[in-house]
C-alpha cells in the first residue's frame, strides 16, 4: 500500500489477518522495511497480530530526496509512522522499533499517546540529549562507512558486499553471522530502491527538538530488548533507557550485537507477544 503523508509517499505492506490487533514495525536509520525479514514478520503474524512494516523516506520505494538535502525532520519521520497507522485504519497499535525506529517510537508515544498500546524498543537509545558518560559507536563502524564515498552505488554486487560487511560488524560474538539472509535482503532492497545514496540523508538529521528530555511523561508499557555487545548503541544505553521510562522492563540478549539475529527471533517474538498481550 502506498501511504500519502506530509509531502511524501511511503511504501508499506502487511502480514496476517487485518481483523487482528495491529502491530507496527519501525526499522532503523538508512534501512527500509525489508530489513524486518519476511519470516520474522510472518511468525509475529502467526501470534495473532496484523503486522505492518514500511519504508522510511529515502529508503526502498518511498519518496526519496537529493543526496545531502533531506527535506524533512526526525519529527516528520515519527509523523510518517502515524500516517501509516491511519492508512490501515489502526486507531491504536503495539509499536516495535529498532535503533532509530525505537527513538521514533518514543517520540510517537509522547506526541500521540492515544495511538500507542505498548512499545518495544530493540537496540535503541533514549529520546534525550547525548550523554558523554555513555559509550558511543565503535570506531571500527565509523571507519568502515568512511569508504562509502568510494563505492559504485550503481553496482548491485558491490552494494550487496558492502551491506554484508556492514552487518557483519554489527554481529555480537555470541551469534553466528547469517550471510545468506543479509545477502538476500540486501538484494531485494537494492532492487526496490531508486538511489541507495539517499539513505545517507538520515545521518544529517538532528535531535527531535522540543521532545528530548521528556521520557518522565511516558506512561506506555515498554519492553526494552538489547544485546550486551551492541557496537552502535552499547548496552549502557539500554540501562539508561530502563531508568528513564517508568513502565519498562529489560530483556538482555547476552552476546548479541546491534542486530535482529535469527537465533534470537523466537525469544524476541515470544517476548513481544507476552508484552503486548493477546
């Protein structure tokens, strides 16, 4: 389904029975809805959920902008998610966000509290100003992405290999890297994306002005899921998130990185199902 929002069109699709309770999946920065694997979505839907995923602006089949010139804000991305709910006739939904998706989910819960039943935040950080006491992204990841400017982004195989390398760095030592799955998703993502370079516009977005530092207002039941070896948002972010949100519980994935690893799908799906309730 193509969803019209403020100045953009968003591509979305869904799994399961539309009569079941809606569950919205929000992926992280620079990632389209494809990065919620079909099998993962299908298994969630099998728990009696109507699972909806979508492509952010500048990813997948959604509206894209000129590289380096994002025509939107972080708050616009949060509003986009609510527009998707509107398009599916979902007045309230359980919202699951990963990384930036979790940041957006917190913003949605603050701005549109009546639209959110529960939150699940996977590998996410607080909707707050940067805290210099919390470790940041691993230098190896910054160094890896510094080579992006030298890549031929029209070369599908080169882009797939780049994605494989990027996701490999995000894998914790307690998990097996699923190269085949990443190659499959990267291939599908490439074929449905107008210009892969536009996704880098997400790196130019700032904080959610006017909304940071207000998590004490958030009263939505929240499940936090985080790996102990997350190289993007180290585990300290999960502990800070737990402290900041009163109605929250923390599920720790020992040895997991910044990833949605197949080895954790069963536990994650079971936890979301129990958290959201039947």
